[in-house]
């Protein structure tokens, strides 16, 4: 039986920023696979190698339980709509490249779009795909069966490779997944294109982010290239060149030969577009497809968020009472101030309004580290300097109201509401939603949490956060990453605080002095 401590340690190791799989061990196992494929008949060997490599690249081998599970891959024309299990070649005027159909999961829908192969694979795939007939499966059923048997039999290490370390087949088939799990340059949605949902470390992180398919395509292409390049470099260092020959019918291609040439459309920084061939009106022309949006449907525009908090500032300002005002005027002002500080808190920390809508007072000492109750656990948050000042201004108003009207409070929350009879009560998510709807109809506080996540992903400044830090500030945690089990170093705290200060400044939030 696996202990909780072991699960906790493994979760921390699997988090972004962990250790990559051993490249040489995986390169050796790949060499063994390619040697086995090289022994097949020259007629079937190219197609078997293409399918074997593609299923490894897309991490599908762990799901192949029989030869019938091996898909019927086909080539289709550039004018045909992209669909599952298809390939095409695309010429952009500089260099011909092979692309395969990649499924983008978006809620209940799957969108199939073209994705370019990694450079080290294109040299082998492109001549093969170009030579295939349209709409014709690469493998016959009998050849599928042979490939399935080859991939599932024991892979003995040949004498020429016995001096090198290797990994088991099941680890080799998950190489790209294990790389993506520790890659702190990948945000949640690009990572989900490689990592199957049951292996994703923080399963819900991608629901808070939104990105277009052109950016995802670039991130995925770059990640695949980096992971495969690690194997290639390890194979070169170990002098494994002769073990990485892959065969066409009449000649061979070496997978680890130095190839740096890219088609022009793959060289744009940050985005790779999809192009389709339009043959309508008897004229052939290449058209750039519009990118599709993937991820959160609750995304808010930054200008609208800034406008809302300006409205909120003005709304509270108009309620400010005079010193001689009656109790109900002060209570209304205090309620509005409570709503404002709660909304600022969600906006600037990403806290879940359905759980931790207020800081816990007994843990608050006026600093940048605060604590909330989140999903039944104590959770640590880092607050920016602007929010720290806003909380202090709110507490000054709170102290004045409690003292002026002799109101006592026994709640553990730092901010709360006061009813007409002078009793304090907890601020609820429902009340906050109703208040927010008055100033911004149709938008709920939880969408500010989505905005907080998306802002961190989109930020390209020097203060930007890596993925594991975004998960941390969003409160995405697995066993072993909760408060008391995870260690946060001062450098990480300072990095997060620097970003949060930059984020608050970018939103141009005005400081409110209540009294």
C-alpha cells in the first residue's frame, strides 16, 4: 500500500519545475524500438515506422490494447477539412512540411486543427506522406497486427547497446507526458495537449485560462521540439547515429542528423497559424484560418474590469457620510466599503469567492502574508502592497464604525457586514453577487478569479510568473502541496509579490481613504 507521504512527495516532484526524465535512457530505448522496426519487410517497414513514431509522439501507445485500437491514418488534400487521424503536406513557398490532425478539447467539443511535426521527424515523414494516395489507410489489418505484436513483445537490449542505460517500455511511451509535467514554461492549456487528463497534475487549472489555437500550436510545437532534441543530443553524445536510421523503401533517413531548417511559417515568434487551400471559384489560393479561442468562457476584458472598479470607487465615494450623519448612513457606507474590499481581494489574489471571501482576522498582522479558509483548509496568500494599504484603510473605517456605535464583533473574518440593528454578520458570496450585479449586470465575482488567472498567463513583462507559481497563487493543490507540507522559499515569495505589485499597477486602481 502506498503511503500518504510517498504520494505527497511524488506530487511535489511532478509539479512544474521538477526534474526531466533521463534523456540517454529514453534515447537507448528509442534506438531499440527503431532496430526492431528496421527488421520488418522493406514493403511495410516505412508505414509501420511512421505509425509507431506518431503514436509515440502523441503519447497514444499506453491506450492501444489491441491491433484494432491502432487508428487508420490517412493522407488528405490541403483543401479538405481537417479531421481525426489524418495527415497532409503544406508548402508555404519555402519548404514542405508535414502536419497531422490534432484534437483541441474545449469543454464538450473537440476541434481538429492541423499541427506541424517536430523538425527531427519531418525529414522522415514528409517524403512518406507525399507519396501516399489520398484517403487510403497507411496500414492493412495484418500489418497492424504485426506492429501491435512488435510493440508489445519483450524488448531485449541488443549487445551493441548493452553498455548504455535504458528505461522500460511503459516509461518510454510516456516520455513526452513526463517532460510536459515538469516543464514550467507551459501554461495549463498547452500542457493539456500533451498530458492526458488523468495524468494532469492540477486537473482544473486549464478551466481558468483562455488562449487561441495559434498560440497553443506554437507552444506545443516548441515543447515537442525541445523534448525530442534532448533525446537527439543524448543519442549523438553516445554515438548512436547508426541506431537511428529509419527506412523508406529505397533509402534511409537518419533521425539524429543535424536539421535546423524550418519552413517560413514556423519561424514567427509566439504564434503558428493554420493555412488552408481554397479551391472555390476554380482558383487555388492559400488562406490563413482564423484562430479559435480555447478555455474559459468566463474571461473578462481588462478595460471592462478597470471601468468596473472605477465605477465602484465612485459609487462608494458618493455614499461617504458627514461626521454628523445618522447611523444608517454610516452602515450603508460601511457595507459598500466591505463589498469593495472583498471584490478587490478576489481581483488581486484570485481567491475563490465561494470559499475564502475574507482574510481570517486572528492570523492577520498587517503584512503581505495572509490566511483564508479554502475548501476546508487553511491556505496562505500573498497580497500586493496596494491591497495591503486598502485593507488598512478599510480597517480604520471599521474601527471608527464599531467605536462610534458601540458595536461588538465575534466573527473570525477580517471584513464583514453590519445589519440595521447593529449586529455583525458574515459576507456571503450570494450578497456579493447581488451587489456586483447592480454595477455590472451579468457578471459574477468568480469571473474575477478567472481574470486573475488569465492575466498571469498573458503577462509578458519581466515580472511574469512561471506555471508552477501561477498554480500556487490560484490555489491549485494536490496532496503534499497544502499548507504545512509544501515549502515556499523566500525567492518564490518575492517573485510572486513582484508580479502582484506589477499586476495591481497595470490595472490603475485608485486608493480609497475612507476616513
